[in-house]
DNA sequence: TACAAGTTTTTTGTATGACAAGCTGGTCAT
DNA sequence: ATGACCAGCTTGTCATACAAAAAACTTGTA
């Protein structure tokens, strides 16, 4: 009867604990710019916003700290991490290494369920390419990258890539609002084709070139202090 | 006057907080086998052992959980992570990807201070190769790998490699007690030479071959349930 | 004896209140 | 204006409490 039922009946990947819920919410708030890089997170304030007690909030802080989203200075509390231009370069260098490997592995393995997930992600991107909001595009892109990571079949690689993506999600979000939104969707489409076709070299090359392109944009965004074009930089 | 003074005057990298001290101690205990894979970590017990309160201990748990050293099931508390044979394969595949990249980057950049640290690490390995205890060899090896990671110049890569190494440190420790201790030190020596000489291809090749070799040993150790040869497997 | 159901005990998850330590910003004197 | 000092606030840590869930134990039954 195996195969009749889904393999995994777990509702949420992790059990529902308050700390993980809080961590999820805070992560979302950080990567979408509600708490911009450099801003302080005060316990009092966040306890009221989230409705949880200090211990639970502080445990959530430790999770986000380990992910690199916040940095905690002693007796000064957590601050949302801000990257320098050099750090963005390093981050994208590592992302390139991991993502080219993931794409190549995906093209080599091609597990059916991973292929299905990938095609679904591409389809979703196609659907909202014209009509979708930047936020919808952001989430669709995240789904796509997760599909690539999962398709590698390597859970450690997938986790490392997930962490990396969280660190650059805000940059992607700004980029989507700044540049023409369809910036790199074409690349994702042809990458999907290459993977489905089992073209390892092609997949690796496409990822490589794609990342080299958007790394330039990312660098520019950090250089301008994570600023959107609409909101003028604070000069006083 | 730049260059006359050291760039970084910070005394301790991280501030001394109880949670980080506790996390350090627990990490050390886990990776040296005091809490073997699969063992449960009870709050009560560890509060007494460490002398800290439950909130501080729980914050330390979240740090170790994010590092993948423990896994927490709801209402059952943290358990020291045990890898399957497949997972070891994935872990070493990722390690190979990251470490070859680090070695290559190191050989390309060759910053003087990194070279000094590397030479010092090799020297230390040479000194204790014959006389040192397995634990000393373990720590010397860790220092060596940290030097490689730091030499890449990429902090994100270094962090990812550090996390990976924590996850396999116990396997290395068992391996050092099991096999002839000088197992792979020769490889580390010639890798150091290649990096110092700026031989990128050579460095990458040496790391690759070295990791392929020890991955086999790691797989065997996990297959046997992290068992040392001296202590017989529990069969009843 | 073996087994199953129910109950007690233990452990985790979370909240509250408390207090020391250290940072921040303002005030005051020079 | 500069520097020292002080009040207020925030974080770091602890002790305690209690609900909920799991684990262990007891008890009754076949």
C-alpha cells in the first residue's frame, strides 16, 4: 500500500512551538524590510507585538542569530545584520558555488517529484510575471530556489542555501521593486529546461551566468544602503 | 600610520554571555562523545551540571539546534543528532565542495597572516603526530581546518565549514582512536605546501582526494553506530 | 504470566516577577 | 564647549509557577 498515501503526514515541518512561530514571523519581517538592516530589536517592544513572553522571544532571537539575520552586542540587544559591499561579494561567491552544484546535481538525479516541483515553480513564475506584485514575485522566486535546492537531493546543501537565501531575500525584494521586475525570470525558465533535459553542463553554466549578473545588482543595492529608488536617501 | 597598529582591537570575538559559554561547553561535550548521538539532553540534569538556569540553558539549546548538533522533538526535548550513512555521504559531498573551493581560494589569495597561521597549524600537527593524544590530534586538526577556512577570505564560507566540521568532529575523533592516528596528516602537509606555493589546481586535487579517502572511513564509522573498536557493540 | 487500560510522575513549554549589570542620554560644573 | 556625573532604560540572568504532554508505573483482567 506504500505509495497510496503521502510519505510525510507531518503538518508543519517543525512542531508548532511558540519560539519557532515567533522566529518565523520575525524572519519574515526582517527579510521584507519591516525591520531594515541596522535597526535595533527591543525585547519589550517585540514582546508586545508578538504577544509572547521574554524567554520565548529570546529563544527566537538565538535562532535568528544563528542564521545570521541578527547580531547581538552585549547589553545592547539584537540588531538586524547589515552587509558591506565586500560581504555581498563573498555571499554571492558562496551562493554561486552552492547553487551551481545544486543545479548540476539536480540535472544529474532528476527525481520525478523534484521535477514536478520545479515545473510548478516555473509555472507560478510565468503566471505572475506580468500581473503579480513584487511580494508575490519574491515568494515565487523563493519557491523556485527552494525547488532547486531540494532537487539536489542533499539536505545539508539545501539548508545552507536556504540560510543564504534568507540573508539576501531583502536585497532581492528591493531589486524586484527597483529594476524591471522580469529581470531574470527568463534565466530561471531556461535553467528549468536544462535541468529537465539532464544537461548538467548547461545548468551549471546558466546558473553561473545568472548569478554573475544579479550579483552586480545586489552589490549596487547594498552600496546605496538598501535604499529603494522611491525613498530618497537620508542625507541629514 | 595604518599598519603600525593591529586592525582589530576587540578582545573577545563574542561577548561573554552565559548562553554562549554553555553552548560552547555542550558543543564540546557532544563532539567529543560525552553525549553520544541519540542521547537525550534533560534540562534538569544539564542545569545542575552547568550551574545555569533553565532560560539560559534553553537559549544554548537553540544555538546548538541551529547548528544541527541537536534536534528537538516537541515535549521530548533535545536529542543529539545521529547521522545515517546516506547523510554522511551528503555531508562529505558538501564538505568536499566547500573545502576544495576554500583551498583553491587560499592558494590564489595567499594573505601573509593566513599563511603564517597555516604553517603554524602544520607545525603543530607535526609535533604531536607521534606523541600526542587523540584529543590533541583532534584539536590540532580542527585548528588546521580553521586555518584553511579562514585563508579563503570568505567569512560565510568559513562559517559554513565550521558548522560542517562540528557535525563530523565526533567521527574524526573516533577515527583518530580507531585507525592509525597518522591517517591523513601527510595529505595536510602537502596541501599546505601546495597552498603556500600558490598551486590552485594542486590544492584542489589534494583536498579532493583526501576527502574521498576519509569519507569512506567516516561512512564506516557511522555504519557501525559511532562505535569505538574497544567498546563492543551492545547486542542485547 | 501476559497484556491492556488507567493513573501517577516526570519533563517540557511558557509565563511572570525580580534584580544586577551595563548602556544611553541628559545635566551640571568647569 | 568639554568633561564628569547621574538618572532612566534595556538587557542578562535567575527563581518560581503552572499547563500540557510524554513516560513510567500500577492495577485489573484474561
